[in-house]
C-alpha cells in the first residue's frame, strides 16, 4: 500500500436520500462533539463560553504583580517572539495596556539571528532598566535566564503555550495551559496569543469586552498562523476574530489585507495561514521583526501603508530564498537512503535559519517523513534546526530522547526547533533514527487521508453545502469535511491552468470537480471508473454559481495502491476485496515491509502449502489455528464459511495480540463465496447419497440439516462481506453474539 484512505466506521442510513440532518450530526460525532451542549458551543460559538482565566495556575499572582506595577508606575517590558504568534501576542498586550490602563509599555522582539529564540542573556542585558518583564509565546524553558533576572532584581512573569520541561523557571508567575490539571479544560490548546489574551481577560474583563474588535482579530491571526487546533476556545477566538475584522479597529492589519488584494469581509482561516501571515512572518525570518509589530500597533495610515508594502516585498524575497533552499535540499535528498533512514535530516552553511522551517514543511508534505533541516553557523560551529513531523510521531518527544546531543530544543508534537554543536550532528542523527526504529512501524510512514463519510453525488446540493459552512473556520483539528464518492464516471474532463497542471471533471447531477495538480491523469480519469476524496463547495465564476467538488485525492476504482480502511474503536479493516489478481496483491502486501508478520487465513490446502514454503516468515492457517506469535495484521485471503466462523478467528487473534486495534486485511472475492457454496453443496450431496443408499430420509438427517444451516449462514455472511462499505460487517463483528445452532 502506498496510501491509506481512512474512514471512521459510521453508517449513514439511506445515504441515497435527502438525509442531511443525520449527516451533519455524524460529522459532529466524528469531531467528538456529541452532547447537545457541545454541539451548541460548536455551531453557535459565543464569547461567553470562554473559560475563566483564573483556572490557570498563578494567574492571580500575575494579576496582582502587574496591577502593583501599574499603580506604582513601574517600568514594564513585553518580551515577545519573532513569529506571528509572538508578534500578535506582543501587539495584543501593548494595545491592552493602553486601553485598560492608559499605559504605553515597552516591547521587545528578539532578532532571530542575533538573539535567537525566546529569552536570551544577550537580549536581556539590553533591557536591564525594567522592573517587570512579561514574556509572551516564550520563556517556559528559560531556567538560567530567569535566574539572571532574579539576580538583577527584575521580576518575571512568563506567559507561554509551549510544552514545559520537568523543571520550571523561577518567576513571579507562570501562565501556561499545560499546567492546568483539569479534565476537558476548554483552553487546553491555546496558542501564545491566546495565553496573552487570557492574561488580559483576567486583568480587565471590562476592557476586553468593550474593545473586542481590537483584540480578537489579533488572537485569530496568531492562533491560525501558529497552526493551533481550531477547537474549543481556539475555535471561538478564530470565528469571532474573523467576524470582527470588518470593524477595522486594527489599522495596520486592515491595510495589509487591502495591499494583498483580499476581501476584508470574507477572510478565511486558510487565507490567514497562506496569504496574510507569511508577510508578517517574513519580517522575523529575514528582516527586522519589529516591522511586523509596528504594523499591528500603528495608528498612522501612511506609516502602515509603507510597512505593509515593505513586508509584502520582503516576503517575495523570502520566497525566492525558500525556493533556492528547497532545490538544494532536494539535490541532497538524492544521496540519502530514505528507505533505511526513514527521515530527512540535512544541514548546510548557506541555508537561512529563518527559512528552513518552511522548506521542512514542504518536504514533509512531499515525502511524508520526519524532516529536520539545519542552518550551520561556521563561526560558532553550531547548527540551528527546524523540525516537522508526520502524524504518528511526536517530534518533541523524539527530540527529548536525543537531548544528550542537543544544546537546547522546544516545540510541540508537530513542529520544533533545536540547536546543536556541529560535532554532534551525526551522533544526533543516529540517536533520532534509533528512536524512529523503536517507536514507529512501517505503516506509520504511509500517507493517510482521513475521510469523514461515504456519500453519493445526489446529496451535493447548495442547501447541503451552506449547512457545511457552519463548521467553519477550517484548520488543524477542524478540517473541512472530506467525503468519498465511489465508482464515478466522467462525462468529460479537460486540463486547465498553467502548463495544464490542473483538471476539470464534469460528473452527474450538474456537479463539477476541480483537481489541482492532477492534469497528467486526464486520460486515465476520462477512460476509467474512479473514486474521489473531495470537499463540496460553491464555485462563483463570472456571476454564476456551480456546485463543485474540490478534489483532495483520487484513485482508479481497480487500483490497489491506495487502500480504503474502515476504522472503529477496536478494528481497522483494510479493503482489498475483489482484486482481479488477489494472489499478486497478497504477495505485494507481504513483501512491502508494511507487514512484520502476517497471519493469513486460507481455506485451500494446496495454495496454503505453496505459500507456506514461499513465505515462511508469515503464518498461513485454515480451520485449525494458534496465534502464538505477535502479528501485525490478520489477513483473510479466503472468505470464512459464516459470520460465526469469521468472528471466532478474529476473536482468537485479538485475545492473543497486545495491539489495541486489530488490523484486518480483507482479500477475498466473490469467487471465494462460490467456492464455499460448492464445498457445502458437495458435502450435502454426499450426505444425500449416503442416506439414499441406506434407504433413509436424508431430510431427517441431523448432518444434512446442519449443512443446510451452514449454507444459509454462508449466504448471510456473503450479504455482509460484499456490501459497498464495511460498516455493517464491522458492527456485526463488534456486537457479535454466537448462534449456538449455527456454524
């Protein structure tokens, strides 16, 4: 398998009919939004749903210390970070102190190259005139920096959202959602700017409420740019922040959006991530991050226009450098043994440390392997790295296992930054790859596309698509719903776009599909039946509305390289049913490296004997079996004779294995059902002959009646096993109660 399409085992009744309410409820269930209260919060988010900021430990200490500083007119510094999350956090608190306390606080954004990430001694030594320093989006691991400030008599309040280490810095207060010990904490995954907002919310709820259009767009911008999960508190921040953009309370942001030729009234989370955030980030990557901060706090229109234009120009320069690094990295990848190393770890002295993170993300998307790129500093003989991770790897934990070879590191599950001495590069690489070998399986490296539901084209109406809009804003942990549409046929399709890179497909019911970067597949799609994973949308073009599927992926219906996997809490069913050559498919799967050791049910003795000799590392069994080893997958090459038979094999396998979810590959075909019927019919024929020869009524025979029931059970399993999807089969296995009279 080269790719997995994974769909949760949720059955839609009457999917051919107008059953949109059930579909919307199923989509909410898929996102873990099940109770009426949770659905209300999701579909109609309100600011009143935001959690109490004082649930965060030491919030009261932070509030008391800040209010004391304000009252005594002490010097306060907001110390931020050079990415969009850090810049918006700094801008938010700067604006807040002005509105709530009529106080102009000082701000500091470190230079990526000169100061490095977070609190640094060199940067702090430039800021010793302050009585209180408040960090935003950084500081949670700054042990020695906190000690330095304490020695200088400067109080420190840390607000950060990054993962704390075992030892916390010594500060007047630490505000971090990871320190909240409450089940189902609503603000459990807020970004740095969300953390800063919680502090402001605690300091002056009245000011926060009265000036929400001045604060929430900043929270939305930083949250999306930092790729924070768009659920719970983050979802409210982003939804309300996008709505409040039109009130134009943040002059610089309004001007930047205009300069980017976007419609202020219809800004999406996607446009923030891909269009608005990059110019702001570019300042921190290759220029002065203070530029981006000045844009977000400026009240001067001419100044804002000049800054916005400069940021857009800087971003174009960054894009050129990015492309150069990307091509250079690609040339280095040719010399790697990716099959062995299972990662891309590269370093170069010509690479810019502010750009390697973007390149790492692009390489991750292409290769679906963990990526760590390092920019080498030849003078200090150190390397600054940026890491990006695949879905099944927590990159922060992986780096933690290698910390003996790292100077410092920080981040979260999906992305991290680190520094190391150049002499330790190969040792670090070896340690990291050992961690991958010990913690990931081959299947973890297979690219997965999550599918919400299996639908038919006739459900795609304007009304249905408009209902889906209630699920916006889309982003991490709240993606646009993706559906699988099976066994489609194109009425016509044609290539479009520059170099014919894209594809337009005309389907049934007036529905069109647009498939980006699939132009080369035009001939295959035009001549074959195919399946699509797509997001329904309304396309507005030249004053006309068209119902459109935005294609995320496709496969020809007969293709076995992309496998559809049905999942519930206990099982993963891999659908390889009715392959034209199932023996070749089996051998391909067994030899792919995905399966460590497979247990293969095969009810024909000759085939079983041959495969046992050809594939001795795997276990082939028939009516008798013992699962004594640890197997990665259970494979049904043949169709069992009944649901009871099917369940007994699965149950015995499950009891013998340690894995929490059993991986089951279905390879049987309709020919297997016919073979089973022939076997049972042959046994019945023998029984009839025996009874007739002895002048007995064969219909009264216990064995004959048992075989008749066996035939009925065989047909019942066939009805389940060859349905279009496997939901009902999985449900029957999960809730199975053995028929004592069956077989």
